[in-house]
């Protein structure tokens, strides 16, 4: 009797042990399922966020350059489609159902609308912010399928222009004198309220950035508006004009002038932006021709430069037409060029106390000037002519805090006002 009871107890214990082992295995399987699928989900969430960030930036650049939100939407979706086909991203499939591209002028949560519903003002300045969102993108399941757990990822990003730049390394080695009594009009360069260089053609916005006569520039005898940005010599001036160097400057700081005309180096550097590589600077990387190189006809001279028949507005119109397959003069268009190469980022300096020779001057602001024509490599005809644009994009720099600042800016990501996770 006793031996029978012991046998029964042992059998019961074996049964309990099997149950416990089964429960432990089931728990371990659940933990493994959770771990594998969670890591897989986090990896794809990161990939998705990176792709959405890049798509928003790409769309914001197009919107900033063209003001065309339909083209910006296409740019975002084209980037996402390309990302999906790249190695390791096959699970990230973007469709019209799970992808949204919206636009706003002020980033308030309720202001983001579809491209077809975006209605900017007819005149005056405005900003365009782009929001790209991918929602509930289904991922493949591993062990989590056993427990009926779905896997989805979502991501969103907002991009647009920054506040004004107060420190940047994208500067040309030339300066313009400020009207110190008019800081509210970009030191006297804004011709009228609501000035929009993409549309307006105003003669008073055309300037000699570099005069042929050192008595005409305002900085003082011996100066032709050239700057020494830390690497002295005319070869450094040439490379900086070509965009082959990284010269930095701070608003409120100081900079030294560079005396002399520098006729050859200046022309060789500037003219790379028109596809002319006649000096030692080689084409490649950031140093390339602009996409569109048409000039005024006849070419501008010191007494006729405010009679130009070609403005930045004509350049913008031509770029848009050529890139979209419209009417285009192929003699001036280079599809492999870089749009915006004809825009110089220029320090605006205080010339009130300048004297003669090399000197140190204060930087009051930063301005943008559109190059109207190539520079002649001839001493008494080596002027640089440009149109003041008020603001333009740069690749990098530190911003101020005022979003209404004018001058240089960059395209950057913002915290999404509609998502705490972005």
C-alpha cells in the first residue's frame, strides 16, 4: 500500500514538472518572440524616420527654390520610392494610402494642407514648411505571429527654412557697404516692402559688387571690396570665389579687407560658376557650373549696369521651364549643373570709418547677390555685377532666434507640431 502511494506521488510530480517545463518554454518563447520582433520593429522604425526626414528636407528644398508645392510633393514621394528599393529596405513600401505630404506657411498644427489646397498670398513674402508622414506601415512578423501581435511603424517630419544665419562658412571673399541708418531694410538694400526677386525686376537692386576703380567702392583707396578671410593671397581669393574653400564669418565680428584688384584670380574663380574653367581650379564636387548661365545682352558696363534686360526672375523662370520640360534654350542650360551657383553669400560691412589700405571692418549682416554675368579678365573692366536678393539658402551655419530675420538661411528639420514622437 505504501509502495503504491509513493509510485502515484512520483507520477504526479512528473506531471507537474512537465507542466512547469512547458510553461517555462512557453514564457521563453514569448520573450524570444518579443525580443526578435521588437528589435526588428525598432530597426525599421529608425530606417523609416531617416527616410521621412530626408524626404521632408528634399521637398522643402524644392519648395524653397520653386515655390511649387506640387513639385515638392513629387520630390518627397520620389525620394521615398528610391529609398524603398535600396538594399535592406524592401519592407518599407510607400503608397498613397500610407503616405501624406502637407504644406503650411506657419507650422501651426491646423495649417498643414494638401498641395492642391495650399493658397499662398499673391504678393509679398511667405515661408513654406513641408510635413511628410507615413502611417501604419505593416511589417513582417516572426514569432509574434504565434501570439497574434501585429507590427506597424509610423513616422513624420517637418522641414523648412531656418531663422537668419549669424555664423556661416559659405561666404564669398567680397563685401558690400551698409547704410548704417537702415538696418530694417537689410542695411539699405531692400528697395521696397514686399520685394520678391523671383518676380520683381527693379533696377535699383543691381550693383557693382567689385568696381574697377578703387575710389568708387566706399571702403577706401587700395580696396576693391575684396576680403581676406583668413587665407591671404589672391589664389585664396580665386578658390573662395569658386566655392572651393570653407571660409567662416560671424555677424557682429570683424573681417580684414584684401587690397588690390586680383583681376585674374577673381575672374577665374567667379567664372567657374558659369562653366568656364580657365584657371587652376578644377571642376568637381561643389565646384561646377550653374544650371543656367544666360547673361544680359548687351553685357553690362560701369555706366549701364542698371539697365539690365536679365534679372534673377528670368533665371528662376528659365530654370523651372527647362527642368520641367518646357521651353528651354539649351545653349544656356546644363542639366548636370547646380542651381544657385550664381548666388554669392556676401558680408555687409560698416564702411563709415574706413580709411585706405588693408583694414579691419565690422560685419553688420549677410546678404545674397545674384551674379548677372561673367567677369572680364581685364584690369579696367573687371567689375562684378550682381542683383541683391535679400535672402538665400546655405548648406550649413548657426542660426539666430528670430524667424523673420533676412539674409542667409538653411533648410532644416523642425519638431513636428502634430506628433510628440518626432
